[in-house]
């Protein structure tokens, strides 16, 4: 059975969670960035950021994060759904949708009305009620599509 756990619920697995997120989204020069962000999320009084992992037994098979900011040019929008990853062996089983829905429900319980994401992927998020609302840019001028999920209709 797959369970989705907030990293705050499994502090004894902090190093595994950090390594997982960094291995999927990081690079040679930003391990400390992921480490610091995840460690700070474990003890902050703020409701953001949060890091979640999908577990099959003891194995981490997927992840997502909720961040205050994920796209440099759109500081006006928050919170952001980010770092969605599903291990290849578990793809095609709707785990990505399960993780998205978990994030939407989690943020709704915190009182948020909208959730955002940025991506270069075409046609994936629309299948789960995300609506494209525009374009944004990274600090390196990379262009991304911005999507919004309305949580009040969830």
C-alpha cells in the first residue's frame, strides 16, 4: 500500500528525503540548497515550504513539494506545487494524479483557495483540472507555462 508522508512526520528519515529530492531535482552544485530548504521546512512555524514523499513500504517512489515561490518572475503567486516525481516503475498507475490531489487537499485544509505550478510539459496537468493562466520566466530567462488549480471546487 502506498502512503504519502509529510517530511515533518518522518524526521528520522530527513537525510533520505533530502537525498531523494536532490537526486531528482538537484545538480552537482546545489545539494546544500536542498538540504537547507528541507531542514528549515521541518521546524518552521510557517505553513510553507512542505516536502512530501510517496512510500511503498520503506521505498520512496515519488515526491512533491509545496513552495512559497517556484518561478522568479511571478512572486505575486503562491503557493506553488513543485518537484512532482514518480519513479519509472510506478508511472502509468495514476500516482502523479494521486500526489497532485493530495497536495490540493492539503492546501485546501490550510485555507488556500488556489495552487500554482510552472512547467514545460504539454498536456499532462490539464488532465487533472489545472488551467493554464499565462507565462513566467526564471532568473535565466527560461520560459514556463503557469497553471492554476482552484481549490474551492475540490
